[in-house]
C-alpha cells in the first residue's frame, strides 16, 4: 500500500491577503511513496462567521447549569474536484513521486466581511483539500488566509471630526461643588492602524478638587446569537495630561494618540461587530470619573493627505481598491525613535492582540493550524 509523504497547500506568490472579488489561486502538493489508489481529490474554499459563548444559569430543579449560545453564517463555499470523482465506482491511481494540482477560486465581490479572530467568535476564510480513499480514513489539509473588506477613510464621512461634550456637578454628601466639564474632538473620525489621532479638548474645573484629564482608545466586540448578545471591551493606548487645579481651565491642542496594530472596524456582519471609540475622562479623587466617548472608525486605506505616511504594498497590482501610487513598502511595526530598515513581512494582528489562534477542526489531519489575520499598518517617517 502506498504511503502519503507530503500533503500541503500553497498560495500563488505566497500571497496571504485577499480583497473581495480577487482570485484565490495556488496548488496542492502531494508526494507519495509507492502508488496509492484513491477515489477523489477535492478542494474547497470556505468563508464562515461563527460565534459561541456560555452563560451560567440557576435552575429550580437542575441547579446550576451552563447554557450555550451558537450561531454561524457561511459567506462562501466552493468546491473543485482535482482528481477522480465522487461516484462509488471511481478508482484512480496516484503514481509514486511528487504531484502538483492547481486550484483557483473567485471570492465574492460583495457580501463578505473582514477576517477576524475574537474572544467569542471569528470570521475565517480557508482552503481545505481532502483525499478520499476506499476502506481507510480520508486525509485532509487546511490553509487559512486573510480577507480585508476595504474601508477608505478618505471618504467624506470619515473626514468629519468626532465631537462630544459633558458637564457634571460634583456632590460630596450634602455639599454641592462646582461643575467640571469636557469639550473634546478629534481631527477626523477615520484612521488606519499606525496613524495618529490629533485630539483637542477643553477641561473646566470649578470644583473644590484637582482633576487629571486622560484619554484612551477602546475596542468593543459585540457578538449575537439566539436573540442574545455578548460584549467584550479592550483598552489600548492612553494619553494623560497635567492636573487641573480648582477654579481653573486647561486645554489640549492636537495631542497625539497613536492607533496600534488592531483589526479594522467591522459593521457588515450579522453575528459580530467591532467598534472603536476614544474615551476622554477626568479623574476626580473621591468621586466617579466624568467621561465622554468619541466614536471613530478603523479603516484599511490610509489617509492620503499626509505624504509622510507609508503603508504595506499593494496586494494585487490590478486591484481597484489598491491603485494608490503614493504607497511604499511597509516595515514592521516598531516603537523606536529611529526608523528601522525595511523588512519583508507586514505586522500582524498578533503583535498587539491575543496572538495566534488554533483553526483546526476535530476532523482535520494536517495543515497550518496556527493563524493570525494580517492587516494594513501605516508607518510614519
């Protein structure tokens, strides 16, 4: 009986990131020792969004139990038979040696969402090849890739500043203190990872205590299943100002808050959302903080009006989404004062988030099961 020595999947030109409407192509490499008989060699392209979480419940008769919430939406499923057929009579031989079988799939041009790996769900795309053999277990191999749904922050909606204000009177037992206030805004409402928010704010302190202003970037992941929702909030980079003494005012004039290597905003998936906001607060000793939120969008096409920015090279020369002549090659993300030399690989989501995830299913045999999506990152010279 023949032995399967190598069973792997490769994308053309080692491409790992694709846009809606692009072609996902590559080849399946099989190396066998001695001839093997098989029924079918097939490969599928699949894109699916899944969410899952659990909640503890107290039952009157059963006591405490765990309730599971699950939901799944399939964006794309395409299958190609590379060798043989699915009929029971199919029986073909794969000769000893090395074999390559090419494949090509068309991604839908619309109706799909950006890849995402979160605490309670994911939006995941992969190709999976399977060898069907008579009287033995099938052999499978999987390889994931990133899909980015374009969000151009140069559109007019994203160039409008995000603004908000709040005023609150402080109370300490029966004594009423004067109000504290915040008026804040960003220079625009759309950014890419690596770009910097220019934050302006006015702080008024007519209370009897010193207050300290600060701002922080927040990400909110919201998951939906069975009529319920689950929210997970993550905090990122922060900015702190000088204390404002009683009876005084202070201002921030275009203070800089950098966007780290985070995923883009996701608002076109029915099972999960990814939103961002900048929370501007006043820390008040002995009282609750006074805060306001400035919603922003994290996009994928960087701000064109600043020539000092560079970003990752076009992923497809023919892609209309990436026909941007001002874009240069991207070095990896580094927090250094001196720009590092160029590197080949763009930064990954794992650099700032939770690291690689395991994408293997129970019935998977082999493949690259550790995976992190890859997103654009803008480096400022």
